[in-house]
C-alpha cells in the first residue's frame, strides 16, 4: 500500500501490546503453519531465513522488519546461520470519530493486516527501541507497560519514517555513522562496547577499531565527549543541580562528572556556570575591548578512564580553579560572551544578505564587488567568503591540501596523519573529533569545514564563523571530493590540475605493477584484530582503494560476494586459508611478518611462504583521504614491483 496512506492511518490508531518475545531458531529448523493470532512485527537481529506469509515469500537477513496481520499462516525456514528475532504482537483500533475519507481507505487497505518487509537504512535505531521494549515488557509493572506502549509508537514512527525515506534513497549508512547515531540518541543510557557490538551485530574489536580510525576517538571517548557537551549546555540553559545534570547525561555520581568536566573544559562545572552569569553583566558594557585569544585548554584524552564506573569516589566540586582572576581569564570570559551573543543573533541567516554591505560613501553601488556567496549545505544555505583566508578544517583536510590550501587549524587525528606532515608546519591542533570550540574561537576563522558527526558542536561552530557541514561518505570518490572543494573554495582550476596529476600517477603505478604481477592474481586486503580478521573492499582504507580501484585486482572469488555489501566482512582466523589470496595486504598492530610465519595457520598460506605479504600498521594504512590514497598506491606499487 502507499506509504503516505499508511502514515495517515497510523495517525488515527490506538494500539494495545499483547506480547513481546525474543526467539532463536537453530540452523535448519523451521516454524511451520503458524496461525498468527494478531497483528505482528518481526525484527530479525542475527542470521538468515525465508519467511512465507500466505503465498508471499520474504528473505529475512540481519535487521529485516516483517509485518503481517491476524489470520496469516506463517512459515519460517532458518538458513545455515539460524535466525534470531524479536516479535511484537499488537492489536490496533481506530480512534473515533474516524474521518469519512479514511473509512473507505481503512476497509480497502486493512493496514494492520497488511504483509510487507523492509531492510531499513538505519536498523540500529529500530533495534535499540525494540530491545528496550523487550526489557520493559519483562518487568510486568503498570509504569513499565506504559513505557512499552510509548516505545511501540516510537518504533512505528521510526519504521514509517525510514520507509518513506527509502522511497527516495536506500543508501546504507556507514558503520561509524550508525555508532555515532546510537551515542547521540542514547547518551544518557549505559552504553558499552559490548552493547554497541550487539546492536550492530559486529564484534567488539571491529566496532572499536573502525570507529577510532574514522573519528580519532574510541566509541567510549566519543560518548564522554557527547555527554560533557550536553552537560555544558544544561549548565548554561538551566538551573539544574550538578546531581540532576549527572543523572540526565548518564552518570550516577556527580563527583565523577565534575572530574570529567574539568578534564575536558578546563574548569569545574560550577565555575563554567559562573562564567555564563558573568557574561550577562559584561553584555551591557560595550566599551570593553574583546581579546584576540583564549587561555589554551589541554587536549581531551580519556583513554585511561573507565566511563561506566559510576561509583567512582571523589570529593565533589571542591576543585581548585585552574586559572586565577587575571587578564587571560578575562579574555576567555569576553570571548565566551562573544560566542553566546552570536548565538542569540545568528550568523548563518542566508536570507539577510548575500554580499558585503558597502560603507557610506559616494561610490556607486554598482562598483561594489560581491565578497561572499551562498552555498547549499545539509543545514541550509550558508553565506561564505569568496576567498576565505583563515579556514579551520575539522575534516576533509586531504582535499584542501590537494588544492594548495593550508588551514589555520585542524583536528588531532589529522595532525597525526603521516601523509600530511610536510603540510602542517604552522597548523594549530584544534583537538579531537571536529575540534574544541574554545580553541577554534581563539583562531578567529572565516570558514569552518566539518562533517556531521558532532551536530551539537557544529551548531555552536556556526556562531563562530560560516560552517559548511559535509555528511560523511557523501563524497564517494577522490574525484568527487576534490572537485567539490575546488568549487567550494573557488579553486576549480587547481582541482582539475591536481586530479590530472593524480590520474597520471595512478596510471603509471598500475602500468608498472601489471608488468610484474599477473592481472588475474587474487588479493586479500585484511586487518588483524586479535582472533578476528576483517577483510575490506574499496571504501575503507587499509590499501583497498589502491589494490582494487587503482590496480584493478580482485579478491578471492569466495569472498567477493560477502564484501560487496556493506564493503567489508569479518571472519575467524580458522577460516583464513579459505579467504587468503595469492597476495595479501595486512594491517596489524600486534604481529610482524616473522611472527606470523611462526604460527601454523599463517605459515601454511602460499602468500606467506612466497613472501607475498605486505604488513603495515593502522597509523599508515588507516587513512583514505586523497593524499593518503595516492601515497599508499605508490608505496604498494613499489613493493609489488620489487618482488
């Protein structure tokens, strides 16, 4: 049925939850001729199966949503991996009075008996809601049942929203984006690597390593950053106590939050709030001159912190202030005032002006040249300088370097990128993730470039300077990314020249490699994480772009299909002989080639015995910006031609 009709009918529905279950069917087992007693949602979370609803067959894979109605005969035949799924039985009635135009539609469509299936674009959100429903259903208390009913409507809303969106686009979300979405939505809940792993159906090492490569932070560090940013907002926006704020952002111990807050913000929570109160007094003093810099804050490092240790014992808010009442602190207060003042009036309102305003003079208006232009972003139209001089690049630094643009500041994980070192001599470190707003403010940028991993921070950035947000993975290739920034920064000729040189160097590398290596050779691009191995395709670093896109080699035939979607696949070391190619590009932070040769399962591989294995660490292989891809391609070409 039409999705818009379905949405309209659900808006008039009143639902009662009958039962919620979590069921496992072993490999080869089946459920036959099951009479469905009420309307039913199924959400598969692991494995695969074929479901027969009457005469309609549906393939159930990881995170498939299946819906059917009362009286349907259901058959489920589990595949080789078995099937694990949630089931929600419910009864829906229409709230009266029902609009006349919906009566006919309701009779024709019977939405609560309609059978359909969908593999959602963002399955994690649905899985998270379903998991909470199942948990509260087991409590069997009146308040818990009310919570289940509320969550059910959230589940239906999220499902309908995704069904509507996928009518336009069904592109899959990147794993790191899914992790970030969970954290932003559930930061107040207890989130662990194990819970993330279960939600996403990937191993803990894979979830952790992939996210850190992408963001420069571990998932738990990212969670802390989100919680601290939210705590800071609550301190400024409300009169909530530290205990109330701690509970609101996921900590039971306010003392523990106080220590984390001071570690990130440089001052205690109460001192942070006092600054806001002081700002109120300063706003009425226009004669005060603003400083041009802020007291620097330490980088945000929490790798030695156990984030969910809520019972950490401490002495509360009795922290010594980091700074005295001196000129630097006054400057920092004034600059904070500046940000908050900008927050009130906004700077990205594209409707106000598209050019710089001329100063009063006798010069004709026609002679004024535009100094800004409007660009379209996911957050709406943004007015940016025609020729920005002070760019802060939280992300996409590789493309800026390709265009000959040196930013004034960039993120910590870019500073560590070995392929950027010669370009970053005078570039400031703005901190982890997309940066620290206080540090960025002190740099006085005229343009900020970021991705969409930190929506709350990005909104604050837009009050400092024009901020262009480019969603992660929206620029699919080197050509697309460099060309985009060439247009954004009015450097289209530089973009064409760099891409021409890039194409020529990649072609030369490929030509030399194919003179030394047979074109039909099978290549495995792998990462070793403990007892698990991840094979990657063309979109996730590790040398995949170079081997598969640059040189045109293929993975082993048995493995190619598994990597096609979502672009990588994980397997145990025991399966390595099946998936090892004639040549291997291996990322490992724990094993050298000599160590691998001493292990029986590795030593037995032809690629190992023939010295056709290239081993590097993630600090070299884990980048996939345009500069890194070009350098990695030539590095791998030099190795292959030396064999």
